[in-house]
C-alpha cells in the first residue's frame, strides 16, 4: 500500500469536484476548492474520521468494498478506479466488479434528477445506484446480495417481486425479463454472470424455462407501465432508458405527465418514504 500516493490521489480528486458534480447543493461559501471531506465520506457511506485518516496517510488499508465506494463517490473513470485499487495495495477489480462500477457519465445525469424516480441498472438487472424517489417507489434494492441482486433472478424466484405490478401485466414483464437476459447472455457468453443466472433459473423456475425456449431477445429502450405502491395505489409512469456506449449499464428514468394524478403521487413519495410489500400480502387496491 502506497499511503502517500493514495492520500495525494484522493485529495486531488476531491478538490477537482464541485458539489454540483455529485448532486449536492453549493451550500455556504467555501474556503477550499472542491468537495469537503465530510461530503466525500457521506457519498461513500463511511465515517469522516476514516476518510480523513486516509488523506493524512495514517489510515488502515481500505477494503475493496470501501475502494469501490470511494471510486463511485469521486466519480472515477475505469482507469482511475484501477489506479486507486493498486495504490491501496489491491489488484484491479475483476470483471464482475468492473461490470458493477457505475459509469460516471450516467452518474452525472442521475445526480441532477432529484424530482423523479431514477436508477442505474446493469445489463443483468442489478441496481447499481438509485435516487431517493426510486427507492420510495420500488423499494431499497441495496440490501440484495449474490444472484438476488439481479431483478431478473428475483422476478422468477421471489413472489414478492411481482407485487409492484398489476396481475394482468406480469406475463409481459416475465417475457421482457427473459428477453433482456438472452440479450446479455448473447453478449457476455456462457461463462459470464449471465450464464450463471441462466443455469440457476433453469433449475428453479419452470416458467423461465418455457419462456427461454421462445428465443425472444430485446433490450427495452422505452416503456409505459403501471406500478403498485402500498400506500398510493397504482401509478402510471413512462420509462425512458439511456444506455452506456457498450450497452452494459442503463439509466432508467420514470416520469408522469404534467398535472396528472400520477405526477401528484410521485410528489407524495418524498413524504411517505420507503414502503415495501410484505411477502404474504396482495397488491393494494387503487385509491378512491
């Protein structure tokens, strides 16, 4: 671990960022350039004291998980992320970790979307980051681990995953999930995480097996759907997707027409906060 190089790199990358670059308000007048240490620490979900010690060349060696969080907080490119890992005494991330490193360009757009639900997904349906309204509408997805990080896997293995969709739309969603996986599998190959997902789902879901045999392939660029919220009932949203150049990640933005009932419900999400369906309950009825 090169403590001096790590400290200098973190400080310079922090000073190169402005609050607006990471979706933060300007705040009071700043005496020093760039972000404050406590802001970087908050973005990386670590203590300010721990981050400060890293910049002062006296902190313990950070784990790969903490380095990945710092790379995201500092909006590092792929090469910058690999450099961060190496000066911290770790090898550059393996392909699985690289695939879940959020594209800085998508993060910059997400940072500016604080009035509508938005999230960044991998091509396997893994939520890499979501804003507060997306968490309120869809549930906090950060706690999922292993194969369950993929919404494709959860759709066919966890009945609670389907409760946010009306009964008459679930067949369409099933076909779309399988078509998305087939597109990823064709791109990544049988030895990839897409292949791992495929093998797991073949062994666990007869419905998935039947749909996989149809050979439908697609990545959805736009959609219109109804989502069921436990307090607000059905919310109709339009879904727009912005892909990275290599199609490995996508920014999904959910909007409602101006002055519509759905737009009013999206506003209420900020007040209600996170709500999740218990696994044993049915979808809620519409309001009114």
